[in-house]
């Protein structure tokens, strides 16, 4: 298998795609190896696009990008001091130029495009599918979670000419967003991981979220394939919407016996699961090194995509064992300090009711270093709308069902959970994570397993950091149990 091509854009292709005009004395051509919209991360060989918004203007950083080694920059006005630069392509609107590049890249590629959306699990499924397909052919994908109206066209603009597959994450906060990015991406396969009560403040009901997520079908057309979670209560509803969009092929994944990619059994192991599944009639056994039933569901979606592409499902499933938890997305740390040994599960990147429930199950099934407690440290879940306080209080039932020993909470919304918990489970509540931190640190014992989770804006992450580094204890060390050593804290 050849590596992905490094040459993305010629001067001629950029001019053709954007209808832009080269500035200065550009007699020589150039070749861009990448596309950047951030001068701080611009690499030698990149093409920089000077995007503009209400609070920023990329034209102020064109000189920085060129100094970092960018071979060219797309601009809608020539920055001061660069009037004679041979490295500029002048367009009417640089924001529109990014979309034009994406549309051009989509038109010229022969790669199969897989679009992924859903209330939770998008990035995990995207990363897993990228790894699984990479053993079947050259695979390109969204970097991180750049999944919005800027991230989606940026991902397409970075699509190499020799890619066999491209996995694009498509997110949304409001109705209409996915219609735009799906139409631009024109996926061959559209995956909806699930529909849950996330971003409810922007919708009247969860059905509104389902309608907005189903906009991914807009770019699919009648020759594409929709892959849906058959265990999700909105499966039938999404299937009917897919039919309205003219989608003729709908496949499913889940534990339901009628699923195209069906769970037969799963066994919890330290830091993961051993899974047996039936995918398009073929029995597959594989291992995951990320724990939880929700991760198993994600893997079933991944294998449904692989099978629908008629790629090698056995090789793809074997690759799933090499996938590790990204930073702040369920990574397990074994910490050794003066307090003894304990486990920290850092899942502080984001939170919703569904992901909270999944994390409680992971915590409940986690293997302690010794006979310690199961402890949850929770920050607010954001963007849940007018029923937010009730939703937070409702987590108490799931915590008691999973027999969590002690719960610490931070934030005004989490105060509702603290009040709803039985007295014996309350570890302490404070309005801010900073105020809660000393209480948590004083409570941790040898053998505990500690889950830290909250929406990114709740600032739960620093609590996980402090636990892993045990509050500036000089004797502290930690071992990552289900992640690589990149981007460690």
C-alpha cells in the first residue's frame, strides 16, 4: 500500500477551484502539501487560507504563515507589506474559497466517502473506522473533531488524490448545519451513531435532534448507504426519514437480532472487552482496549461500514485491538503516590446524559488496584435546555444502580444531583471545580477507582490532572493503561 500523497494542490488547481488570481510576479508554479487556517500550526509546504470572522481576521497572520514555510496563501485582500509577494492567490471571499476547494476536491476524488454523525460517539467511531480501514486501503480522515461548517470543508480540502477511503466527522448544534456539510461532502455512506438528549437548548425535543441529524442523508442520494443504530429508540424514525430522502439501502448495527452488524457476546476484561459479533452473516471475534458497552456498539458500527464497502472485515476487526483511548476521552491511569495506588478514568472532554450513563457503567465494571471504592467526580452537563436541572438530578438513579460508592459534584447544575443522591453517597459539592478539588484530594484512598467527567466548559479536566499528579506529590508516578504516551498530561 502506497502512503497518502503529500502533494495536494497546484497553483493551477487552486486558481481553477476558487477563480482566484495569482498576485505579484508568480512565474513559477508551486505545490502545496497541506492546507492550514491557523498560522500557529502552519507547516512548511502548507497553503494558508486567510479566513475572516466577527472576532478574527486571518489576513493579519499571512506574513506569519509565509514565514513558517507556507508556499502560498489565499486572501480576499492583499495584506500590507505583501503587495509584491508571489505567493498570494486573491479571491473575492476567502471563506468561500475554502468551500470551493472542498467542492473541487470532492469532485476529483475516487475515494469512498464515509460521513459520521450522532449525538455521542462521533469522534471515537471516526478514529476507529479510520484505523480499521487503513489496513484495507489508504485512508484519510478528519483531524480531531473538526466537524463544523469550517472543519468539514477543511477536511475535504486536505483529501489526498490517492486516498481509497475518507472518513469525515460531521457535527451540528442547530438544524440546517448538516444539510450544508453533507451536501458538500456527498458521502457514499452515512453513519448515525445514536440520537440522545444533547444540545437540547437548541431544539424543542429529541425528535428535533433526530431531524437535524438526519440531514446527513441530504448528500447521500439514492445510491448511498445509511448505517443506523438498531438498538436506539429512534431507529425506525430515522429509517423512515432516510426513505423520504430517497436512500434505498439502510443497514443497522446493535444487539438486536436483525442487525446487519450484530453483537453476539461481550466479556469485560481489564481496560476493554472481548467481543463476538456477526457481521453480514460472518462470525467475527475481536478485542477492544477501550472499555464499555458503548465502545462495543461503536465497533459494530465500524464493522458495518467495512462490510458494506466489501473490505476485509477480519483484518479490520483485528486492528480495533490497537485503538487506544484519546486524551480526556476515557483514558485510564494507574497512579502510584504516597496515597497508595489508585485508578483515574479521565473522561473530562465532554458530557451528556447518555455518555454519563455509559461512563458510570465503565466505572462500575472497572477493576480496582485493590478492594477500593468506585468514586465519581462530576461537573455540569451543558446545553441541555430548560429541563437541565431535572436531567442532572436524574443521574442519581443510574449512579445507585451501578453501585457507585461516593459522588463529588461541582457546578450549579450538579447541585441538583447532589441533593438527589442518598446521603451515604454524597462526597461533597461545591460551586466550582477549584473549590471541590481539595475535598476530592483529601478523600482519595488506596485502591480507589475515580471517574472524572463533565462538559468541557465545566472545567473538570484540571481535577483529573491533579489526581494523576496527586497534588504536587513529588513521589507520584502514573501508568497509562489504555492509551498511548502521546499528549500525556
